C-alpha cells in the first residue's frame, strides 16, 4: 500500500529505517514500557478495532492485539518499512493473527471515515507539521464515541544525555543544533490542552508520569542515540566527527557518573467533544502550539479531566459553609 509521502514523512522514514538495527535493544526498553502504559490507560474493550499510527516495531500495537482478543483487530501503520518488518516478525512468533503491520503515512490515512474504535499514537504525532490537522485526520477515521490515545515526551526527554549529545554535536559542527525539535511542541499539559481545544476534542485524561531508563554502562547511551530520532543527526556526520561525538558523549556520561536518563512521558486520552462544545471551540482564537515547554511537570502523576463546572461547585460550597458557620456562631449577616 504505497501512497505518496510528504517531505517531512520521507525524511522521518529515512531516519527510522536506519534505527531498525538498534530500536529493539535492551537499552531502549522504554519504547515497550511506554507503549504498554498507553494501552493500559486506554483500556480497550475486547473485540474492538484499533489503529496504531507511527507504530514502530509494535510496542503499543502488539500489546493492544493481545488485550482485545482474537476477534478484535489492530491495524499498525508506519512509514519505516524496516520497523514494520520487526513488528511482523514479533507478531508471527507470538502467533498473533489479529494484527497487520502496513506501510502508511499518518497525515493521509488510507481508511474510510468512522473505521476504528480507538486511534493510538505513541511518540509519533509531533512528526506532523500541522498537529491540529493530524488530530482531525485521527478523528475522521474514529467512530463518533471512540477514543484517541496520544503519548508524548515530557520536557526533559533523555536528559542529561540529550544535553551531552547536543554539546558534542555542536563541538564538531557549530550551529547545527535545531532551534527546536518536533517533540518540544507538546511537552506540557497546557500545550496539550491548547491542542485539544483547537481540534475541538475533549481530553478525558492528561497524565504526566516521570520515569527513567537505567544505563548499564555509558555505551547504553550511544545505543539509545542510534536507536532513536538522534540517529538522523549521527548519520549526517562524517565518520571521524561521528567518532568524536560518540567519544565526547561517553566521556560526559562516565565523568558525571550518569546511571539513568529521563523517559518521562505525557499520556493523553481524548474523545469527540459534545456538539455544543465543538461549536464553542470553533470560535476560539487561533492557538499557537510552538510555545516553548515550561519546566514543571515534576509531579509523579497529574490527572486533568474536563469538568469546567467543578470550580463553580467549589466556590458555592465554600460560600454556603461560611454562611452556615457564621449563622451558628451568632454573627450578624
Ligand atoms: C519515536 S518512534 C515511536 C514508535 C512506536 N510508536 C513506539 O513508541 O515504539 C516514531 C515513529 O513514528 C513514525 N512516523 C513518523 N512520521 C510518520 C508518518 N507521517 N506516518 C507514519 N509513521 C510516521 C516513525 O517512522 C517512527 O516509527
């Protein structure tokens, strides 16, 4: 099913085909961990139909397929054929027949409207140039009462490893660090809330969870660079610069005795907004999603539900209690 790809997707495909040699290494077990956590929070019902976009080698898709049972169905799509191949082999070795790994560009989904009960995107939505348009595309293929699960990075992705990586890259190639990376558009609950408002979706959960990936040795950090989006930068360097960057990264990890990097993530579940709310959000001013992430998602977990009337109930309760209190103590009102 080869469909024309936009320029961004073509670039991403080159990077993620290259990472296939390291993607499933033990040092990158956070893909599995976060994929499983996404499906745990989504809690799909048995026999349902799920679309997993940007599925990689199948962390969330395989977990979903096990969970929904043999009568359910998972369609897992990606633009990186090599990762799809890894996913197919895992499904085969597990004997899972309710999942298909297909080539497909998430910005132009090859499915009819209202085809799926759930749409899942783990660490992939931010690769779309226009994230609101991407959410609208997810919604198009989702049933009216379906749920979208989107998982994104927290604001300290891979730190302190990330800082060491960019310092090393800058030392061989000054000015090469991009002003911001695609995932930095969605690293806090407020940015996600602006996104769901702009797409007229109702977030039922925005949960920020801190987690770390243990490094058994400094080499683990380099394996992560080779098995993640940083691979695109590594492969753009000359062989000697690549060796220098690797050496500097390992030296920083060892010198600072770094034993883990951050893999904190934000898990968001969203549904179609009721028609009344959709009409209202259509009138919202255009929201900018490129805002720089603010530090501060440091709580272990944080739950947001969309109940705007909660504040009114709290204020009225406080007023009522204070009035009763004053009456009881004989104060004049
Ligand atoms: C960071 S990886 C995450 C993979 C997987 N969801 C996981 O968590 O293990 C991002 C994935 O999104 C895919 N991707 C990016 N842009 C895409 C697009 N336009 N259409 C389909 N897949 C895309 C990449 O090829 C890559 O496999």
